């Protein structure tokens, strides 16, 4: 096999290895960011639901005390 062909194959293999590790690290970072966003959304939903619960109960309380 000619040396230039061996060099090309070696470079391609090394680039493929770097690409593989780079993509795996990128996927992990993306996964961690996604989990943080999910936690933030869940926390926002809990706050909104708590506000609704308090508001609805206060409306019932005021309606029952003034009638």
C-alpha cells in the first residue's frame, strides 16, 4: 500500500475518533441542559398551580364569609 494512502487513512481514523468523542460530549451537555430546563418548567408549574390554588380558595373563603 502506498504511503500517501496510509497517511490518508490514518488521518481519517484520527478525525473520526475526535468526532466521536466530541459528539458524545456534546450530547451529554445537551442532555444536562435539557434536564435543567425540565426542572425549571416543573418549578414554574408548581408555583403557578400554588397561586391558582390559593386564589381559588381565597375566592371561596370570601364568598362564604360575606353571604
